[in-house]
């Protein structure tokens, strides 16, 4: 069996640096050091480096960067009598179409780059700056910074994009989507990446850098999703009888998976489980602000919470639920608990508070619901659930 060609490689023995390696069909090899001996770091930087090697092997020219732009500015400064800043700009961007009416470049970023070379404007936006503007805007809007996981997804979305953010045309967006389709990615993945790029350009419009979002003009539809099934009373009974402590807790509290697996003993206040954001021992971020809440714990789960060592892996509980009830997952148990609340005739606003939903019709915050209001509602739902699992 031949060597695996996907992923970073170590070229100089077990203690060497990781490399990105691309080999053409005719056997020519291109290499680029990833500058690390850490495999996890190498995995993050390898895709971009691999794409650069692939572009180099196929004669694809990289997009302009600040270094050649600064060099062009210096060159023009000493030869402004013979050089045209627009020609220098188009040599960098490759966009050479001029307006017959104004004589200016049709490509906005090329024109801005020409102004920068002529010392009449600032450096045009790069993708790094565009994402920084977007993330700062969204972070301010949400009241908390963008997560590292989201930033990694953004990096994947803009990977191999060689057109600057202010220069994208409808054709460029079409080619971007086509490249994703050529990789045989799922419709949902393509839609997600397209949506991330569209959102960034939307933020640039909000900040006055652009007036039109060409990403809105190219449709990118995801495959229709399926809603999570609500576990039936019979399925609840099977899950209770064959499930473990965690599955029973999902049935009787409606907790999200990460909300439960991130809890430990310090979050227990008497008979109540505190759902909040915290940093130690495992950083956890709530889904929304309304997820902050206190939930009454069933008698059978007290007084000790499982230790962090007893927390199941990311897919362990999902697989166990599937083995017991093939059509259900963890969200199905959450939906079953919501159904129990409805059968118990718990008011919608209080139901949403217990589940930690961002209920748009709710005035104010869910903090107005005290423990005295939550306890009887949860106990009423437990009576319904007891009848299902008996």
C-alpha cells in the first residue's frame, strides 16, 4: 500500500518539523514547512499551505499582499513621472477593466490600491481585516467575542479565496460555490461556508466599505433539514429502563447535552442545579443568554453529581440512545420533556424558561421566574413522565 498523501508529513525523521507536501500526477513534488513539531498545530495550518502548493503547481497566481503593494508605492514615489499608479495596481490585482465614463478602474479595490500607491489613500482591506471587522461587530452586537471554533470555521470558508473582499463579482461568487461543489461537499456545508462569506461582506456594508453584497445575488440552498423526533411515552419507558444516569437526567430535566456534561458538584445548590457560564475546570459557553437558569433535581439523582472522569464521551450517549431507540437522539429526550411540560399544562413562558430557550415573545428576562415558580412546574412534568416510564 502506498503512502498516505492526505495531511501533514514529517520529512526529517520523528523529531523533525511537519511539512505540507503536494505531488503532481507526473511525480513532481512541492514542499512547504509548517514550522512546528506539534501535530495538532500542523493539522490546522496544513490545509492552507497545501492549497498554496497546489496553486503553485498549477500556475495559479496568489492574490496581492501588503508587501508588494508597499514596494509598488516606493517604486512609484521615485518614478511618478513615468509610472501610472493604476497600472501598478492592476499588475497586483489582475483587474484591468476601466470605466469608459470616468476612466477609473471598475474594480473598487484596484482603484483603492492605486490611490494607496499614489499616496492619496490607505491600504485596501485584506480578508484578515475584513474578518476582524466582522468579528468585532458581531461580538459587540452579542455582548461576547466570537469563539475560536467559529474563527476556525471562518478560516476554512475563505481558504483558497484569491480575490480581495472588495473586489468580488457575481462571477467570483459563482466560481467559489462551484469549487466547493467540485469537492463534493454536502449542500449544508456549502451553504454554511457561503453564508459565512456573505455575512462578512454584510458587515463591511454596515461599516461603509461597500454598498452591495454580491453574495446575496448567488443562491446557495442547503438541503432541507429534518426536525428532531420527540420520544414517545413507549420510547421514554425503554430509555428509562435501559439507559444510564445521564439518559435519565435528559428525560427528567430537558437539559442540552453540553449543559449536563459540563456540570459538576460545585454547580449543585441543595436541590438545584445551576446552569451558567464558567471557565474551570472546563470552559463552557451557553447557547444564549436565556440559558442561565436553575433547575430542580429529581430525588433519585441526589446528592452527588458524577465526577468529570465519569462524564461520557461526545458520542457515547448518542450511540447508546440509538441502540435503545433507533429513531431518537439526545434532542428527542429534550423534546419529550417539553411535551411532558405541555401535558402538565405549564404556561409556555415558564416552559421556555425551564428549557433555556430564547423566547421572542417573552418580555424582559427569564429571571422573573423564581425557584418557587419553577419547582411546581417541574414536579408536574415529572408526574407525567413517571406515568410514561412506569
